[in-house]
C-alpha cells in the first residue's frame, strides 16, 4: 500500500462532484462597440466597466447557479475588428451556444446579427439588445428584436448592462438552459437511432425504403 492510497476515496468523491457539474461553452458575438465585453464582465464580476481596449478574443471561466444547479461557464468574448468580420468556423465549432448581442442604438449592429445567424445552423442562441438605458438614441425597436428572435426560435431580452446585473445573468442562464436541453434532445435522438426506435426511422421504414435509399452522410 502506497502512502497515497488513503486519499482514493476523497479523489473519487471529487471526480463524482466534478462529473455532476454542467459545463457550457458560450461565445459572445456581436459587432464592434455593442458592449460584449461589458456584458461578459458584468456577468462574471457583477461590476460594470464601460471602456475596453481588447486587441483579440478573451476567454473566461465562471461558475454560477442556474435553477439551483452549478454550471461552469466557459465564455469567449469575441473581438471583431469591423462589421464584416464574422465569427470563424473555429469559434462556432468550439461553442455550445452563442449569445448574440446588438445595441438598440446601432442599426448596423442589428444587421450584423442577421449575417452571423446565417452561419449558425443547429446551435442554441439567445438574442440580446444591449444599451436599453439609452432609449433616446434608439434605432432598433423592441418589436424588431422580438420578431427576429421568433424567426430564430430563441429567447430575447433588452438589457441595460450599465444598470442591471440581473438582466445580464438572466440572458446567460437562459442560454445555458437551451444548451442543456439541446444536449438532452441530441442524446435521445442518438439513442433512438442506435435502437431503431426514433420517429424518423419509423417513418422511413413505413414507406418501404431500404437502407440504400437513405440519404448519404456528405461529411464522410
């Protein structure tokens, strides 16, 4: 017996504790100047900092309780240089979900989100209109944000990062819920395919189609 063996029970309990922790990777995406860094830091530290001078993407880790359960957020604060600088495939492949941020005072930033969404397929997203405290400079109406969110089938909120911590946290929490729910659906879908009990399989075979008639996986 080595001197380290008595610690095995403790190590095991730590592993179980770690395995029960949900981990989500969130990319905060938006045009330059919409307040992505302010949103991210507000969520992590509860402090508001209005000015940032990032030269590149920044990554953070933050643990928070969502519906009473601990969630480890790994957050990528993206840093586009201009309005045509869209998230790379590397960023989109890394992320479990995207927090899409525009400023209600900037019509161009709203259009930027439309371009980004065209690059995102089956990924959970949450739409956030920042700078809600600057309504006198509003260029994008609440209705427009709501309609866009319905098109994307995602959550939507207008927030004032400078004034409200809870609004910012709610946006991240809602996205984490969508990510976890998406994982459950994907896991169930995979299980159904493996067992041959999925609804899609039942439809295909009920029409008399053989395996050779099924769509080929273009990724192979």
